């Protein structure tokens, strides 16, 4: 499971990157290379956040089976 501290630091990094991207675009123009690179960084951080959310999400059955490994619904049979 993902640590809450990691999530909050990633969220903070995204917010900081957005602020830096806005500043870069205001100072160098919306079509500048610096502006594009700054927004690419934001996009990469957001992709990492999405990847972590997909990776950590479990179905309700998986959560139930983690808590109740001997339940009939959680048995796995080799045939």
C-alpha cells in the first residue's frame, strides 16, 4: 500500500510544478521551449500519480480475501 506521506509529497510536487510551469510560460511565452518542458514535467508527475493509484487499487474481493484468507470465496483450487 502506498504511504500517505508519499502521496502528499507527490501532490505537493505536482502543485509546485504547475506553479513553475505557469511562471515559465508567463516569462518566456506560451510557445517557448521552456514553457513546453515545464508542462511536460507536470504531465510526467500526474502520470506517476495515476500509475500509483492503479497499482494500489484492489477490488473489494481482494481486500476481503486479504482479511479472510480461509473464506470459501477466497479458496484457489489446482485442477
